C-alpha cells in the first residue's frame, strides 16, 4: 500500500488525530471507487465529474496529491466534453488512471 506524502499537507501521520483523519479518507476510498465504477457503468458523466471534483479538492488535504491531480485531470477532461454528446470512452484513460491510483491505497481485507 502506498503511504501519504508527509510533505504534501499539514497533517502529521504521527499525530493520532491527524492519523485518524488520514485513515478516514483511506476508509472512504473503496466507496469512492465503487461510485466511480457505477457512474461509468451508468454512463453518468455528470456524476463522474462530481466525484472527480470532490476528490480533486479533498485528496491533497489528506496527503494524497497524486489522487487530487488525477481527479483534476479527469474533471478537466469532462469539462471539455460537450455534455449532450458526452462519451465515457473520451475519458476512459483518465478514469482508469484515477481508479488505479485509488486502488493502490486500498488495503485488501
């Protein structure tokens, strides 16, 4: 499992309260991955954009700037699409990149 970047944010992984916040974020990742997969399956580009926007804002603050960057890339690609002709295939590479990165932080049970 990848670790958060200790230089990327003000949270201290060695501080119990901060570690709890980081664990919370990591605990939510499986649900976010599931929501991304559902949005792709349902071809719901607006929902996919909403999830990407949330991750873009939240991830860096918890020490996961790479997830934030991947989410920002996906959100930007979605914004460039004409929503009336939005095609999930147009953002497939960004979706796969974000999912892969999120999966790398999820601890198998």
